[in-house]
């Protein structure tokens, strides 16, 4: 069984899709939700699902004030970022090398980097009159949105699509593919402990 911690700052619709997908799964256990925002919708979802959650402030995350200890005590092996908007500090990347996944709501390397998150991404895609957008699931390294890409999927856009329509189409891809990519990642990249 691989224990996964989902890190999220916002609504947590991806977190919910992942929780639903792995409910009663024999290989993947969503063991913890981490958020840097006390009011984040994802915390309500954790409560409703009975999944342990932890709040860490930006400062606690940046200085490793209990972060690695908490992950170790819950035997977390993989971290899944699902709308987590702070930069991941290097101590965490070193402790979880090639074991932190992120989802980005565009086709990287376009529309990535600092400040490119959520609706900002869809607005930029709209402004450029792109005819497609999509999702990128990648490993996290020390540079925003530059880790190895594991998976991308695209969706066609029409001239009628407003930024909110683009967001809706992209989110649909996210909810479908992110759990499936996590599953493949866990099965291929990690030894399965009994
Ligand atoms: C998702 O669209 C995710 O791709 C994006 O935030 C949204 C979170 O939605 N992440 C980024 O922009 C990271 N740069 P959710 O809270 O409903 O899952």
C-alpha cells in the first residue's frame, strides 16, 4: 500500500476526484490532506471524508517546522499537489526526490511559471487566442513547472470559449486523468510493499 498526501490550497475538486477514485483501493491510500489555508474548501472535504488533515503556514513549510516529521509519522511516500500554490522548498524536494507530482492547467512549457495558476492561466490562453489547451502532470523540481512531464492531454477550444469555459474543459481533463496517472506512477515507479 502506498500512502499519499494530497497538498492543496483551494477548493480541492481535484483532491475530491482523487479521493473518490482511490476509495477502497488496494494499492493507494490517501492518508493525509495538507493545506496552507485554514479556510480552504479542501479541508471541509477532508473532514467529510474522515481523512486526517494538517494545516501548515507558509513559514512552517518554508522552515520545515514539523513538516518532514509529520510526513514520516504518517509514512507518506508520495506527495500529490492539487492546486497547491506555494513554492515547494528544497528540503522537501530532496526528501521526496521524484516523488512529488503536480498538475498544471495548461500545456507546459507554455503558460507556466510563477504567477501562472488557476484562472490566470486560462485568461492568458484566451488572450493568445489558442485553439487548444490542456493539462500537464509533472514531477516537481526546484523551478516552477519545469520538472519532468509525465503526462499531457489536450482539449480543443473554439472562438466562443471564454476563460471560464476553458477552465471548465481543463478541469474535466484534470479530474479524469490525474487519479489515473497517479495510479500508473505508483505502480511503475515504486516498489509495492506488502
Ligand atoms: C487546478 O486547475 C490546478 O490545475 C490548478 O489549480 C486548480 C485547483 O483546483 N493548479 C495550478 O494552477 C498550479 N500552478 P481545485 O482546488 O478545484 O482542485
